[in-house]
């Protein structure tokens, strides 16, 4: 339960060590759970798991359902008796993400072993996931054939028709591997999830509130988004100008038609949330403030986000509907341009919010991110996937006298070789029920360990670590801090 005093680690799946091209569901994922248990952690927080067309950005996946085939471990599949040939060690090391995905799809389609047990499992998967798996396969097929903009496809496919798609799936032999890999992903993910539970580790997932224009989430449900007659977005999402971005941010994802969502009793949202809780124990909602009011940019071709406006969203109605017959453990990203209405929505449902220590020292002792101002019902972080590493941040603030002064006067910390541990201890000793630390901060990584730089598209979502970096001394130190801050449950 997120309400207990506990600690965890933020690490994307792709950041794990692996000889299969990038971090995946191989033995390293299970070893990481062992490490979490050994260091008395309670949570592993991950990023979204879906496949993406755009620069490997997990927040631009083309489906909220299913997982990226690049995360499949071929070695594990071989060990489980599902493949007739063993993949060559390091044969995927030089491939791009898209090449890796295609190579794994190809290898599985050529080497899959069939048995009555496998067939029964596969049929059970189809029965349990029929609401999305055929759409997933047909969308993937059509994207390969006609390009990555569904409204430019031939009209018979741009206009979603389930019967026509069933015919496509049944007549195109390349559809079967797409379905099979999703079945295999569900098997491997379930194995990992069960292993985590057996070892007292809860998995925290992440759901973006927006979806891509070219996505399976939008294509069959066009009426739920603000689109013109040609299927192009009438409005796009973003964030207004602020102290971090003078031009604001243009995210270019379509805006919801909230009236249509309310009319269908938020069914689209209910399905999406239900599915992600089949994968995770706890789920973080990205850009929570957009469910109270969102920044709407009227023209997708705008060079910046200045010509936008705040528009109210029915967040209270949405969460009331979601919680009506379910008990979901949600945490919310209440960062950015937050006002009292957003706080009231968060507090009405008692959602834990996020507190980032890197934001704590740029004003005065009343800053809400300072440890002594953080409430119990919060998750404190040294930084997130969108922040610099804590050592990278330390190097950057050396040119900021006001932040250095606040660090020293308020929490008695100065830049030093152990600065990462000073900040981790600060997070762990805070009143927040939950303290989550990015693994790069345990490793004392500089800015080269950063996962993402918002507003940029290249060079992100690729950082990974090596087990040799994670020393016994680091593990011992983390364990001690976790126990001494009363966050251990071993």
C-alpha cells in the first residue's frame, strides 16, 4: 500500500543490463527484484511499456494495451521451451529500437515451438484480450503497409470497421506473429510480476493522459477526440510558457472531446485503467493537472504554446466513475502549473502527489518541495525521468548562488562527492510516506545518466547501467538509509 512508510527505485525496463539489445524481461529483471529485496526496498517504479513510433519515447506509444516486443527476452523464451533455437549472445547490440523490435518478431515467427499446452495458453490469452488484440494486430499491419498516419490510409481502413479488420487478420499471415508476441509478452510480464509479489516488491506503472494521433487508442474512437472532417486534430495539447520554458511546450497530441467521454460514461478510460492495473499494483497518472484543466493550443502548426488557453476537464466526474466499483491505487503527477483547483481535485480523492527535491531550493523556506513542508500523503523524489540526475543537478547549480545558499542554510548541505547520498537521505528522512530514488542517483551518475530532456527528441530514453557500477558499498549504504529512516519492511 502506498500509504505505508516505504522506499523504492525508479528504473525504466530498458535501462536494465542485457545482451539482447536493451533492457528486457530477461534474467536481469529478476535479478533487479532480488537486489530491491536485499536493499529493503518496497517498490519498483517503471515507465510505460508500449511500443512507440517516435524516438523510443514511451509516452508516445501507439497503444495503451500490449507491450513492446523489443522487451521480450528471447533467451527466456528458449529456456521455457518456446523457441527451437537459442539466440546468439550479443547479436542485437548494434540495432536501433525499431530494428530490434522487427528482429525479435522475425526470430520468434521462425523459431516458435508449438504444443498443446502452448496452444491452450494462447487461446486463453485471445479469449481474455479479444477487446483489443485484433485491433492491435490490424493497426500494426496497416501502419507497415500504408504509413504512420491512419487518416491517409485508403478509406476502407481509415474508416474503422471491425468486420473488415477481421477479414484482414484472417487473410494476412503476417498478422499472427504480431498477436503471438503479445501473448508471449503477457506470459513473461506475468512471470516477473508474480516473482515481484513473492519477494514483497510492488510494481508502479505509468499512464500518460494523452495518446498519439496515430494510435490504436484513437483510430477506433475518433468521436472521443476533437478532430476535423479529415481526421486531423482541431486542437493539440501542451503546456503554457513558464519559468522553465518561455515559449511553453507543444506536445502535439489530440485533445479529448470530454462531452463524448461523459456521454459514454468514460468507458474508454475505464478500459484503459482496468488494463494497466492488470500489469501493475500501483499506477501513476502523468500530467494529472490536465484532468482538471488543460492547455489547449488551437493550431497544430503553431511554433510554440503561447497561443493557447486553459479549458476545464471533468476530472472529478472521471475519478468518481473509475472508483465506483473498483479500488485503484493511483498516484498523480501534480507538477507544473498547479493551482488550487488541481490541489482540491487531488485531495478530494486522497491521491498521493509528487515532491521533487530539485525544485525545493529556488525560493525560500516556504517552498512546498522542502522536506519539512512535505505531507505524509506524498511521494518524494530526488528527481524523475524528466530531471537531471542529482549529481548533474549539483554541477549545474554551482553557478546559482541563491540555490547554494538555500541548500546550506535550510538543510545544511553543500556540493560534495557524496552529494547524492546527502539528497537521498534527505528524501528518506522526510515525512513523505514514500521515497522513490532513480537508480542513476544511487550510482552517482552525472548528466550522462539522464533519461530524458523535455522538449528534445533525440538522445533520450536509452540510458542503461551495468551491474559492475552497482557496488556492494552502494547497496549497503542504501539498505542502511532505508532501515534508519524506518522505511524497511523486511
